[in-house]
């Protein structure tokens, strides 16, 4: 380690930071050091980064048109035949190219669900925990109603009411995903609201809305980020389940769950048609789980100081 890098490390790990910027960078460095020490978590991060790269460069990575196949000579070709890396489906479409473009749909689903569901759960949970009384009772009973139904069953009911399509599937998954986030945010808020830090903010004349959104919400973010990351695998499986049942992305969109549904008729003889998208779902779900476990350990304040 060079003297310059050692000096930078000492500056980041200083117990008496001279500015907020130094304190934030030091905290980020400690979190990264905790995270990078977990090799499985780094492996999960690599998987997710690979998913993002594949989705961004799908036009360059795909070897064939994902929507139009060769109905004359290329039906149900085995992997590695005639330049088809993972084989073809019953429509003669290249499975590899469909998986590559399907990564965009998967990434779109998890990002939009997180953007919609996480803020809703965060706001409901923090407001409920800080306000208490009848506000807490009403909001938590609504949350309990959503939690009483299995996520996939409730999503199926919502999509059936709204109509099939990827947009309605995303909305249905988001509506069924926010209650756990509300529960976590409420539990965190109940811990923070009687702290000396919040009492000092009250004495300074801050309004309840300012306290909730500027002081309590940031304290709940780390736990929420971990839970959202761990839930990504479940979101992918729910989206794949809706696609498998024909209620998610509609043909000819290369959604992984719909690809498994198309290949179930050939599972005994042409196994690759259903196995390849299933393997893709497995790998991406594993990546999110490993990443979530690593973030949980890195963002845990009891672990960060070790």
C-alpha cells in the first residue's frame, strides 16, 4: 500500500471527520469494505451488473431477431446447431436472443415495482409509526388486509380485473409488494421517534411532516434497501408466474415466464426451450438474493464497526 493510499484510507476512517462530506465518504468506504469482504455478495453484484449490461446492449449481443423465426428449417433446433447458441423454439426463434431481450423486461419489472412499492411502503410505515393512535390503527389494518392474501393470488386477481399486459402486471405486483416495506418502516420509526435526536429536532420547532420526511425517512432507508433487494427475486418469480399464465407480457414479447409456458409442451424431448429461460430466472434471482444478503451485513450498524 502506497503512502498516498494509506493517507486516503486514514482520512476516510478518521474518527473525527472535519466535514459532512468526509463523514459520508468514510461511511460509504466502511460499507463497501464490509460488502466486498463477502465474496458471495460480490458475485451477486457481478450477476446484477451483467444483467444491466446485457439489457443495455441487447441489440449488440443478440445474434438473431428475437421476434421473427425461421418456420421452414430452424424449428426446435438443439443448442449449438446452425449457429443457434441455445437452440430455437417451436417458432424457429433464437432462444439466446430472446433471453437477451427478455432481460430488459425483467429489469423493467423489478425497477418499476421498486420505484412504486418502496416509497408507498416507506411513507405509510413512517407516518403510521410516528403519528400513532387512530392513524396507526387504520394504516396498519389496511396493511394487514393486503398481507392476508398470498402475493401471487392477489396479483392474479388484480391482473384479471385490469386485463393482461406487462403494464398491468407491474402495477399489480407493486400493489401487492408495499405492505412488508410499511411494516419495516413502522418498526424502525417506533425505535427512532423517542430518541434524543428526534427530541432535539422537536425542540427546534420542526413540524411533524418535516420530522418524518427529513429525519426519520433517511434513518429507515438502509433497512428498506436491503428488504427491496431481497424481494427482487420474489418480484421476478411473480412476474414470471403471471407471464406463464398468460397474464403478463403478451406474445411475441420475450418475457422469460411466457417462454417457459411456450416450452412446457416440449419439456420431455426439446428440454432446452423451457430450461433456458428457467435457468436465466434462477441465475438472476440468485444474484439478487446474494446481493441482498451482502447489503444486509454491510448496512447492519452492529456489523459495520467490526
